[in-house]
C-alpha cells in the first residue's frame, strides 16, 4: 500500500507539472502575439496575475490617432488688409478715385507746369483734412497722415504729362492739344489720393506717419532731385511707388529685388567742320560734317557690342541727326543726339561716348562739342529695389490679393527718376497691371494710343495704403 500510494503521489506531481507547463506556455504565447492594432481586449489572453485593465490601456494608447492640430492662426494684420481692401472697393470710393483720374487726364500739364493738377490735389487734401506743405520743386506737395511722429514711411506719385497728341477718342480725352497723360501719371495721382482717403479713415490705427509725395517733372528727370533738395525725404526711413504696366493683366502686381530699371542719360554732340587749310594759297575742300557724323554714329555701336560685358545690359542709341534742310550744300554743323542706359557704371559709358565721338570726327577734319545735361540732373541712376522693401511689397501683395496676383518681373531698360529716392533711402518700386484687351488697354506708355483699365485703380489705392500701414505696424 505504501508503494502504491507513493507511486500514485508521484504520478499526481508529474501530472501537475505538465498542466502548469502548458498553462505557462499558453500565457507566454498570448503575450507574444497580442496584435497592437487590435481595438478589442476581450479577444486577447493575458497571463495569470497580470491586470487585464493595464494592458487594455496600453493597446488603446497605441491605436488611438493623435488629436487634430489646431487650425493655423491668421497672419498678423490679415484682418486689417481685408478692411483696407473693402474700403478701397466701396462703390462711392471707386467712383471718386475714377473721377479724380479723369479730371487730371482731361487737363494734362507738362513738367513744372502742373499748377492746376497740384491745385486739384490740394483741394482734395483739404476736403480730407490732410496737412501738407506746398510748394516743393515748384508745384510739388508733401502731405502727411498719422501720429506726426516716427517711424516715417513715404508713398510717391508723379504728376506730369507728355508732349504727345492723344490719338484715342473717349469721353475724357485730353482737352489740351499736344499734351497727354501717356505714361499713367494721372492714375498714379488718383491711386495715391485714394490711399490717402483710406489712411485718413484709419488714422487712429497708424503707429507712425505716412508721408505722401506728389511730385512734378518725372519725365524731365528734375522732379525727384528737386523734391529731395526741398526736404521731401526729411525723417523718412523708406519709400514706395507704383507704376502702371500694359504688360501685366489688370490688377496684378509685379516687381523684383535689386535692379529693376536702368540708369539713363542723354547726350547731344555738335560736329563742326574745321577751318580749311591753305595749300599754295588755295583753300582745301571743306570737311564733310555729314560723313563725320555718320562715322561717329557707326562707331558708337561698338561701345556696347565690343566693349561691354555681354551679361551687363547696356544701350547706346542715336535718336536724332540734324544737318539742316539744304539739299545742295554740306552743312557747317551736324547735330547728333541720343540716349545711353545701363545697370552698372553710367559714368564710364558717358566717358566712352565722349571719347568715341570726338576722336572719330577728327579723322574727317572735324571737331565735336558734347553736352550730357549733367547740370539738369538728367543722368538717372539705376532704380534699385532694396531686398527688404521688395519683400515687404511682395508679402503685402500676396496677403492682400492672393499669391496668383503677384509675380517676379525681369529688369527692363526703361528709366525712372524714382531712382534718386532709392539712392538715398531703402526703397521699392513696383508695377500694377492695366492690360485688358477688351478695353484696348494694350498700348505701351508714351504711345498716343495709351489707354488705362480704370478698374485697377482701387487695387492700387489699397496696395499703397496696406504697404504703408503694415510698414508702420512692423517698425513702430
């Protein structure tokens, strides 16, 4: 019996060991093969003595997606820009801006003769209760809106017209024969006055002062220089200006950092025949001034084609040749004149034009005297956009109008006397498109057929106001 009981007890121990082995093995297997993606804890097996609740929490933490991110915050000033655009596009404001532009267009005035234009502007400033100083540069105006203290940021518009007979026929065409706003300066003034109206209505929000410059004589190149001499930029930290462009769709904005417009100069050369020499008591044949002038014109072409860096755009063009109106004699004097443009060293180009003309005409026994009109400030430096100011214009345009309304534009060989401002302080010059084929707004500036899509005027006014207000917000 003892032996039998012992055997029975041993058999029982072995059986318990086997059962426990299977249990442990099953539990280990269950732990190893739990699916972390399973959302159900009831189908999962856990080893004895381990909290089922604890592992359910672990599995839930792995399978629950992270909480959604909060929506991005609006850019600073986004609401302000929306309000500015709404103010600019109110029907009453739109009608007023257009009426200002039309009144100026009907009465174009040439450089330093903008008396009625200046009077119209001052009348509108008086209605808006805007303070201003007059005159600067004979007919110019310096107005201001804001706190009267720093920071100071300036907006500029030019006022003068061109000696061109308007060829188009519309209700508000020029009433002054031989004069036309063929470069959009009437629109520039209207947009700046529109911005003035907007800024005045938001004056309590301005964190500084906006200077409003209405400048004469951009076309002659004297206006900006004389405005600066008369204190236009006093205390001003940065300046911005806009120009209409027939190359861009109406209402779009274009600009670039760095060089945007070329430097520009003019020259006039008088080529004269030398006094004939006497040989054996007889005068030699008079020198041929026409031949000498022709040789000088041809030789000038080599300055750009053979001397300039091909990656540095330059222009030397003779645009006038005047030898009189006699058919049967060689003139004593021939006048040639033209323009030169570059993005680099304008003085170097000037020196070479002087050298080439004088030395070339000597070959034909002639002499030349040159005038580069330097006393009249007609040598414009290149218009250079400050990197930070360009970025400011770009950001405002994108935030105000949308990214599709802004583009980087290539530099062009046109010139602007805004460059005199950009020499002094950080500046940015940009374009607003006026191209609208249905309206016929497709012709280039300085064309007698030049025409503007007026629907872009409120956009230009809003851009001006937004650029100035945001600048003060960021620097005030």
